[in-house]
C-alpha cells in the first residue's frame, strides 16, 4: 500500500530564508505525488504535482519539489519565505484501490514564518 | 459554480442529533470525495463517488456515517446520533474523473479540488 510520511509537524523559518518541507513516500509502483497548501479556515489548494514528466516540478507561489527515486522523497522547497507562506502543507500520494484512485495524505506540516 | 461549495460552513449541534453536510462539486466533475480533518491531524479519507456510485466505502468510521450522491452532482454526508469524537472539519473534493491506474497516461492525472469545509462541533 502507498503511504507518505511528513517529517516535522511544525517548521519555523525566518522571512527570506529557505523553506524545506520534507515528504517521503512508500509505493510499490511509480508514484503520483502532490503537494497541497491549506490556509486557515479554507480547503486545500494544489501547489504542484509529479507525474513523471520531470523530476523537478515547479508550482505556484514560487514553490518547487524534486522527485528523488533513490531517496523515495518529494521534498517541497522555496528559496525565500514570505509571510504569506504561513499555512499547513500536505504531501499526498495516489494509490489504486479497487481499480480507482485513492489519495493518501500525510499528516501535514505547519509552516510558521517569523518576521 | 467556480469551485466546490460546502454547506453549512459551521454547524454546532448536541450529542445524539443527526446532521447532514452538503457538497456541490465543480460542474462536470464526476468524482467526489469526502475527508475528515480532526484538530491537529491530517486528512482522513471517508468515501468517494464515481458518478452516483460509491466503489470505496472503506473509510467510513462507523455505521452512523452514510453518504449519497444524486444526479452526478450534489452529495450529502449524514452522521446519525452524533458523538463528540465526530467534531472535525469535513472536507469535500471533486475531480474531473477517476481513472484506472496504471493504464491512464500519466500526464492526464487530475488533482482534486477542495471546498472550504464544514466545521462540525458536537456539544
């Protein structure tokens, strides 16, 4: 069965510093991987997705993620944090259940940006 | 509408009461998903629909939970005899379709679009 592990339920960075949010996956087949962001009192918004077209995936708001098969990782990065990046971030993997899509989410990482 | 709409946005009810949560997916989206998000926890998959049928009900936590979908559009999640542990945000998502993996071309993977959720509080 597919799964994702997000290391660090809370991450704090200074404004302007590098953002690194970690995600490791477990999958018996080439995975489909997503990063979503959730702002307070809102649903989840798609940041970026990996579908094997390219290992480095660029998303919205300056975020990107690199798929590393050897490390079974899909870490999310942004070179310079903005205050508006403060939110909760979820890594997700798609699996097949009964022939249909099933998405498994990580527990989420809350990003705090310190002025 | 432009996005997934959920109602009510907030619901407070007494323990033991039944509640109905509604989700209006994006027009044309045939796949619809329900998730539960408890305070400080990740998303817990509950159920999904492809069209009006629910191939996977494995995530429903108990027989007090049920869901239906009509007209390949609106879905209702019903919780009977609510308990305090049911307090959570219930999120709905839709996507254009589901697909059989791995036969679908990888480039056509369609992400899910989420509503803002219903915050349910059981007193």
